C-alpha cells in the first residue's frame, strides 16, 4: 500500500488551478478506488488463511456444508468464485468484511477475528 499512499499524499499537495484540477480530481478518485480494492484483497487473503487449529475438526464439517466453501484444510480455506464475486461487490459498495462473511453463512469467530 505504500506506493499508493505516496500517490494519494502527493495528489493532495498539488496545486489545483483551472488547467489541472480535473486531472488531480481523477488521480484522487482513482487512488481512493484502488485503496478500497487493495484493502478488500488483503481482507480476502486473511480470510483464506484458514481456521484456527483448535477448532479445525468441528469447523471443517460446518465449513464444508456452506455452499461458498470450495475446500478446507488446517491452514487454508478456499472460497468459491461465487463467494469472491459477492464479497467484492458488497465490499466495494461499502459493506464491512465481517458483515459480508456473516451474511454468507460463516461464523466470524470460527474464522478468527484477526482475519476480518
């Protein structure tokens, strides 16, 4: 995220006159969009790291029953394409990761709060 932060900070420092205000506005708008995409990607990556080892056995059965679970191992959860599409759509609309995951049938505590 560091290069993006530099772009965002630099665009804030540019002087907006009639000639370049449109371009500065575009840079700020697209930087904000890219920041949301990166944050969503990081959230999704954390989710796919897997369930805690303590709850793996009991969680495996529950996770496999969810239609959005592709596979489960002690260290990884793989989500279906449908889950990822729904997650991204709702995340970009401003919904929080935890709320999305919960509404798609996953227990945030089972996945681990640090992943959300």
